[in-house]
């Protein structure tokens, strides 16, 4: 038997507006498009990873996006299965900003062709994000937090061995 900290974060990863991607392509993301992106997300089809920076091949994954939600034009990701060392680095402020990457509707490999789909959530260190003014990553110690942590103990089982 072993114990650990299980943490699910809810992170503001994107917002409505006209945004220019790293390839200089500009897209107008309306509130309805943000809502559609949240509604189309299906972790059974493809569970988007939490990564450092914007790696071409989405690896390594330091956690996974469990669900997406939209509130007032803001896109939030609920994560799970985070690497404990990664969580500590985020808590220590090594990755204070995030940046979302999306498959375009016609992108090869898009899990839901014809729709924008979350490719990954990149955690950024010194690189500034393209989307400014997103809500900061916060943890349960802060009264304003959107995330929660809880101590759990569990028996090691077959699922644990696969993680």
C-alpha cells in the first residue's frame, strides 16, 4: 500500500477573441466556438496531454485533460493523472503560464475532423503565451483557487501498475 496526493486542476487555457497562432494565422474564436470546442471534447476519442512548451509530438505527457468547459468565453481544462514532480514544479512557479494548442478542423490526425480539437495544454516557463490575461494557475492553499487537492490512500492494483 502507498499513499500520494491526487490533484485535479481546473485551468483557464484559452479565451474568445481574435488570436494569431505561432504560424501567423489569425482565427476569430467566438464565444460560441469556444463553447463548441468544450462540447466536442471527448477523452474517449483523444485525451489531450499536459506538456511543457509546445512539443511537436505531444510528449512527454505530465498529465491529461479530463474535460473542457466554457464560462463567459473562457475555456477551462480539468486535468487528472498529473505527475507529482510536475505538480511540484507548477506549484513552485516554474511554469506560471499556459498555452493551448488545437487541431484545425482539416488537420491530419485531428481526432474529430471538421472541428477544432484540443491538441495539448502547454505549460510555459520563460516563454510568454500568445494569449494574454488568462487566469493564473492556482492551488488549494489560495482562497481564490479553482483547483483542489486531497490526500488519498489506495491499494496497488492492475491500473496503478499501468500508470
